[in-house]
């Protein structure tokens, strides 16, 4: 696949997430996808794990949004710099009821594409920033 085709797969992935249409993930995530960034210990693996993580995020931050700031591709990898935002109005997080506070953070995801689907994923984002902004952790100083 070309670099542009790989970028298009990541854009389709992001659109499925943003439109809360998780069935569309079937077309862009391999069933056996390996995530090196699973956020939930009880998450299943592969495609079902990706859907589980998205459902969990949306249950805590119902209007969660992630926008693509930059896509860079080389070979079978696509790097996405993103901005994520949401308001803690859904389910409790770590036993804490919703605070109604909003967050906005940046992060980087790396996707490996094979056979027209995402087969591997790595990510890093400002999770401490989220906790501070939604009131679950004090800001420094």
C-alpha cells in the first residue's frame, strides 16, 4: 500500500471514532491488532479491545473528540499527532463521580498498517494533564 493509502486508513479510523460509529472500525482495524497502549486492564485484545476502549472513553467523556493535527507516514507506519478533548460528565472515573470539568491534551499515536488495516498501535498522551484538568489530581505548585 502507498503512504497516502495508509494515511487514508488512519483518517477513516479517526472518522469512525469521532462519529461514534464503531462498526466502521471493522474495515480499518485487524481482528488480531496488537495495542501497546491499552488503557484498560480488563480490555479484550485486538479489534474488540479497540472498540472496548472507545466505548469506555465515551462512557466517561460522552462528547470526547480527537482531532488530527498532523499525519506523517513512512513505509508501513503512520504517525498521528492529535489533540483530544472532552468533559467529565459521564460515568465515574477511578471511583470519582463526574466533575463537569473539561480537558484538552495532545498526544502521539503510531499505527502499523498491513493488508489495508491497522495491525499494531502505540500511543502516548498527557494522562496526568487530563487528571489535573478534570479535578482528579492537583496541578503542580
